[in-house]
C-alpha cells in the first residue's frame, strides 16, 4: 500500500513497525481534515521561542506545493510524538487472547514483543478461564507404506481445516492409547517393531504439547501394555503457587487392561498421579468381567465397559469396583463392533453415553432385511436404565470407530475404512442439546487417502480445547 492511499483514507496504522521502549504497541495516526481545519482557523501552538513555528511551517508547506497542479495536505512526520497513540500491554493481551489458536500462532511470528506476551503461563491461564479456546481433534496412529507415518493430524473445528504435524517420536511405535489432559496429550504404552520378528511392548508414557509442539516423558507404568483403556480424572484445587500465581492442576489417569509383552490379555489396573509423577497399581476389575474395550470418567466415577457387555464403576475416592446393572440393554449388539463410552456435558451436568452397533429388524415389514445400524444409548446409572437416544445415519463400516465427547454438548465420531482399494474417513458431529440428536458430517476424505488400511485398526483420537 503506497502513501497516497494512506492520505486518501486519512488514518495511517503502522502497528507492526513502531514500538516504545516502555512497552506496549504504538499506533501513529494523522488526519488531514483536522489539519486543514486548523490551518483555516489560524490556530497557533504555544512556543517559548520568538519564531512563529506554525506560520513558518505553513509557509514552507505552500512554497513546496506551488509547482504541483493539485494541492494535497501531507501527513505530519511519523515520528511526531504528539500524534502517537499508545496501546498498553494489558489491552493488547485482551485482544490477542480472543484469537483462535491458528491466528494466535501466526501472531507470535510478528515480533518478539507479541511472542513474549502470548507465551506466558499467565496469558494462557487467562485465555483458558475466558473460554476462548476452541475444540481441536488430534488423530494418532496413522500408517504409510507399512510403517508408522510419524505424523499427527490435527483438525481445527472452528475453521474446518486439517493440519499435519511432523514428529519423529512415533518412529515404529503403534498400538498406544491417548488421553487428553488440559492442554496436553498423553501417549500411554504401545509397541515398537525393530524387525520382522522383534517387537517390544512399552511401559513408558510420553506427553505431547500442541501449543509448543514439544515432547517430554513422565513416570512409566508398572506393567508394559499396548492398547489399554484410559480415563482421566481432574482434581479440583484452589491452591496457588508462589512463583506463577496460577491454580495447580492435579489429575489422575487410570489404565485398565490391554495386551502384555507376550500378547496375553491383562486385567490389572494402575493409576497415575500427576502430583507424584508415579503410577500405582490398584484393585483389578471384578471377576468374570471380561476384556475391557472402553472406559471414561463421568461425574467423578471411572466407568469401564467389557466385550461381554458388562459395566463396572470404580469409586476413585474409596478405591472400590462396583458392578452396574442396566435395564433395557441392547441384546442384539454385533460383537465385532466394540461399544464406546462417551461423556458429554448438558446444562452443566455430565451425561454418560454408549455408542454401539445393533441389528435393526426392519420394523416388521415383509421382505425387508435386517440391517446393522450404529446407535447412541443414554446410560442412567442412578436408576439402572439404558435408553436409545440417536441413530447414526451412516452404515457402520469401521470396527474401530472412535468417539469423543466435548464439554460443550457435542460428540465427535471418526470412522475410517478401506473400500475399493482406498482408505476413506468420515468425521461426524452430534449436538447433545438438540432433542433429535441428529448427526452432521464435518469433514470427509481429507486425510485417509494417504494412509494404509492398518490405520483403520490402530488409530486413536483425542480432543483438546486450545
């Protein structure tokens, strides 16, 4: 943009190039109409010298422009301190914290000042408390050319766009489980292959921070596991740390079942405490519970569902397992499709849902075949009732479809399957607050085309608000 455009508009904003030594962002502005009005009225500034500064400047201005065909009022010098407007740091923070994550990451590239303002713990805490973060979905466990792709696919729900993040940490690692905790994603257990016959099951736990794209390790589990079911319990605390003056955010991660180093199914359970950075083995699931296939924390209780259609609840406070009997249970569930437990908020209250694939009898019409449909069930554990609340519009094609609940009354589902030699993926969304609970397609066929069919089996998904 040239200077002529600035003069025509009347206001020149140069926020990115002008800064003051005392902090804050400076906007230089000049209005030609006000300047012309001042010339016409004959206003004079107060000056201690005997020279008429204002008249002298106007005289020089007219002499310089007498040779021009058209007269234009030039804007004053940019360094004129009388025309500078200061933007304090606290006002700048209030503007930046309202930006979506993608825009916020771009602003950090503008200058060191903006990067310093937006990377502090205080800034992120204020942004989180103001409910400005938007949901992001992270897809893990993709495979390309028979090996781990070492890529994380992130979907920005607000902009409806996929992003790809390169990571060497996933080299040869697969069959791990993921858990979203605050602003981080925990990668628990898994396997690594070092050859055709060599394979190792991990006890280690990695933590990925999308905001900084950094990795670090935390305490390892007591047992090596691949594909354990996980649940996250956040412990409320109002304690303040002296240095950062932010609330301490203690949390617990429960890991149940999975497969051991010798491909044996595990029924042991252990729990991770962030305040101690340590895993502790706890009481195992009830006898004859079966293989755990899904788990979630809802209303402070850790629920686990088994492939034998049994529901167990772990009281975190008392450290005890309790079997939960549900009336109206879907007896015609297709066993090949493992049910998924989902927790979602509705009117400041958490609700427990289960997504499973069942046979539909065709409503008694002659000549109409039974078909498989994916249904959503509402689990009322207080009264022991299970009721159908929604039906997914797509035919169930993915045996390992993943579903996650959002704290803002939304359930996201990702199905990925191979058909006609190509891997396809469908990302859908359901609004729990809607009485009909209809599903809508958010994204389809954006990332699956580049993956192998193995990605359909070992994929994992986590949801964060960033």
